[in-house]
C-alpha cells in the first residue's frame, strides 16, 4: 500500500490552508449545470473529503436516492463466559442528498433494521432471551429521519435529542484514508460516545442499562479509486463493514445487567429496494411504506433508536423480586502443578 508521508498534525495544518481556497476547475466535476464536486484524490483536502464522503453515503444528484443495505450478527458479551451469538441483523436505509449554499451536503435519511433468528433466518417478532429465560417482544430499529450535514469541517457528535452536549472546536474534515489493493481506497470512520441515557433507570427499570450510555461505533468503506475520479458518478459503489458496541437492547429487558451488545455487519450500496429480500421489504412496508424511499424534504428531529424507543414504547412491568441477570462466577481453575 502507498503511504502518505505526512504526520496527522501536519495534515491538519495543510488541510486548514487548503480549505481557504476554492478547488480548481480541473479538480471539479460538473454534472449538468448544477452539481459540482471534487474528483481529484487528495487526502489532505477537506473539500475532497466532504464531496467523496457525500458520494459514498448518498447520491449527490438530489433527484436520485441511494439504498444502503447491511447484514450481520449481534453478540452478547459478559464476563466469565464465551461471547454468545444472539441474533442476525439485516436492514436498509434510503438516502437523499441536497446541496447547501455553503457547498456542504445535507443528508436526508430513513433507516430500518430487523432481527432474524440465527438458525431459521425468520424475521423475529418475539425472541427467547437466554439470559433471563423469558420470551420478549422484539422492537426493530426504525429511525425517521436521521439527518446530518457533511461539510468541510468535522461534524460535532450526535446530540441524541440534546442528551449529548459535547461540542468540540471545528476541525478540517479530514478522514482516515489509505490506498488499498487493486486500485481501491479505504476510509475508516468512528465515534466514541458517553452520554445520558434516554431511558433513565428510575422509569425504565427493565429497559435501561443505566444512567449513561457508552457507545463505540466504527465503519470501513472501500471504493475504487477510478470511481472516485469519475466525474460521471454522483454515487460511489462501495462495500464496507460496521461494528458497534452498545448497551443491551432495551427490549431484552436486562435492566442494569453487566455486559453489552457487540454488532459486526457488512454493508453495501444496492441499486434499488427491489434488490432487497422480499421479507425485509414486506416487514418494512408493514411498519410504514415511507421506509421504502428517502425523504424529499429536511425535517426533524433526528433521533437515535433509544430516543425513539423512549417516545414510542412504555416501561415493562417489573415482577416482584426481579433482579437483573448476572454473569456466571469465574470458573475454578485447577491448581498449578510445579
């Protein structure tokens, strides 16, 4: 792989200078008469980073929408035992991009994710929780909308409805890029968050993992360099991977039990909703047909799945004497033989 021989600090300095200049005409793609974006690969140019990420995350032609698909598995993690595969996950998003006056892109998104039985592949409406030995109602992720702006400065962390108040100083929008094999470019993004839980344990006794949420979320995007440089492509075909460490799903009714969920999934861009599995489309349509297309207008608020859960669900009854399930005790080790 080709290495970029510049330190991260030097890169930020160069990018800050570059951000003050408009991209040259030779570096810009013009589609029709309205859509301009930077195509010349330059890891240290915030405008190239902005436009390339917008082309990966959506289609910068506002008359089109991008369908993103993901599939993977959710694992349960507790002390003193093996990692436990719990559920398969599969879902999709519908994205539309709109250009703002300052050159930024506004991403308009709906997303929906379902849980499948690992053995049968059936989309689940209920599930046997092996930690509590009870059958619980499965609540899919259904976020409408989850919008944000892609600009030439790094975004602030999600506010989660005002629960996360962290607001770092603006920095140039420089992503973690590298050259991959066979003419590919690889982009890595991620976020580490610790913020107040929308499901506070005094009200949501069985759903809440505690007063605070700790989340780690990471993405890997792989695109072809020739596609990035192609001025005719307003959307970049890609494959990628998504991982997330998050508290127990609230519908698992684990309360403040020790442990967490770990997601591992693949994702890709597909041509249309028609290319998705029939049962996935039917399940999304049953919740609302709106999830089969991208928003056409910007609206809000943009809320996480936990915030939507707090607004749309009601706390589960707490059985008399109930306590959160605990991990097993540390196994006894045989005495050391000298």
